[in-house]
C-alpha cells in the first residue's frame, strides 16, 4: 500500500547500498570466503616498488623501509558489465567489504599504512573480475647482521612476505613479473651504506601446526662506507701509536717526560676504544675494528713497558759502575738515578756523584752555581758543562739504552707489517 511504501522511506535504519556496491553485487556474495573456495589455490601476484630505506640500526639490528605493495588476483564475484571495458577505482572504504589477501611481513617489528591525508589504499576492479590492490606501507623489520668484519662489512638483509592464514593449498603467492617485479627509486641513498643490489626471490616456509606457506623475499646488499670510520677510529689510533714512539728518542733519564707521554697515549687509546664500543651492539665475537684497536693499544702499552725495562736496566748498570769506582759507600750517598727521583734533574755519573744528603731543587742549584765565585775557570766540571751545552744531540744519543735503539726500528717495522696484513685481509 502507499502507506507502507511511505513508512519504508521514512525508516532511517534502512540504508540503500551505493551504486558501486550494487554494480559489483557485493551483497549477493559471502566475501568471508576466498575466491574459488574448495578448489585449487588462488594465485596472488605481488610486485613491489621501494620508495626509500629510511634507517638501518646496528644496535637494534633492524631496518626501516617505505614501499608500495601491490597485489593482483582474480575474483569472479566482482565481475561486472561494462560497455567500454573500463575498470573502476575505489579507495580504502570498500576493502572491508570484500576479500583481500592477508599478506604480512615476517620478522617485522613495526609497520603502518600511511594515512595522510587519507589512507594510502587503492583498489581497482576490472570487468572480468581481475583486481589490483595497492598499499603504501612503512615497515621496520629485523636484519640478522654479522659484525665480524665491521666496519669493513657487507650486510645482506631481506624483507619477507607471506600469507598469515592461507597455506599453499589455498593461496599461492608469486612475483607477478618475475625478477622485474621489484623496482626501486633511483634516488635511494644512505649515509653509511652503499646499496649494492636489490633482488627478488621466493621459497617455502613450514610450520609444524599449519603446514607449508609460500614466502617471497626482497633481498638487498649493503656495503658500509669506510671513510667515516677511518677519520673517527683508524687515523687517531695510528697517530697515538706513532706518538708513543717519540718516547724512544727522549733521554732515558727524563723520567717525567717519558712516563707522562706513555700514560697519555694509553688513556687516549682507551677513550677511542670506548667510543667505538658505545655505538655498537654488545656482540660476543671479535669485530675487525676491535682487532685493529686492540693491536694498536698493545703497541702503545708495550712502549710503556719498554721504558720500564730501560729504566730498570739503567739503574742496575749505574749501580755496578758505582761499585767498581768505590763510591757506593756512605750513609747519605746517592747515585744519579736516586738523585733523579728527588729533584727530577739530569745528573751525569762522572760529574755529579758527590751529592749532599738532601739535594736542593735544580733551579736553586743552578742559581747558587752561577753566584759562586770559581777561581779556576778550567776545572773539569766547567769543561764538562760546556761540552754538554754544545753537544746535546750527541750526548742524548750516547745516553740512550740499546733497547731504545732497537725499538726505533722494530716497533715501526712491525706496525707497518700489521697494517699491510690487516687491510689486505679485510678489504
């Protein structure tokens, strides 16, 4: 009756389907079931366009990638009549009402579909039922990295796609255009890595409770930039090792100079090693940079040990000379090395052995000597001092121990050989 028709029009709980839904006959089918349910597995083609690789974290062992993910399949339930054989394009609002593949990212930590200004989802339906479903996604996934060659390493990472609910009996994932299914933006670049290659591959994954699943792989290889680490780690370590060699050219009796130089280089090497370790994951194996820094630290440490040996042997040698000359007796007598420990001044064994019980500072001794009126200007002591001023270089060379002489050759030679084998092995 006319009254019933009028009441139906006024009923706000009844919503008529939009024209596109009527054309696709969405209300006439159960889209909770996959296309061809009960029959052969439905083939779903995939192609990917990588927009950017946003970041790679060594500490978290993951990477972040933004990509366009496109699915291709055929659902005859969505076929429609079209005189011009044109497709229809929809946004994300229709996705919830039809069946779409449940592809997910294996080993992903975080992922999201971009939604500015609206959800970046596109659905295109062709008259014969072929469907194109496209998403713009950012995903962070694990990358199992090997740092044994860090920072001279190359990392191989992969992003893996798989159906969550449908195994190979219901859904068959494959690359739509073979190796050409994976494309990348030409302007992709990273601060610490060269992107050597992108490749697509496929395989199977087995789960004991649910069976075999098709899995697709987006593989890419990353080679690290070395120049940054040369400036920050390798070059400072080289300088510290070479600086420690300066100790071999300093007089062996200059205890403050040689000890302070050795301690400074050791502490600087420790700082460099701590800085490198702070920016790296705490792995249980040795990295290439650890090998270089620890060997460099060993060279610096050995230069300190070398002076300890020189100082000890020098003390023994001078004590033997004193005993031969019969000047080692006396309650308050001290040799040159003991005097050095008190006043920090150089004392020649042939000249300054007759010291007072408690020597005064060097500057006061020199002041007193200059003020003292020496009647005989040609005494052996003055001759010795004049010759010392005129032949400082010759005296220093004569006063260096034989260990210093050999160290000047052995330390640089061994370090050069180490660098040769190190860079030849890892590059």
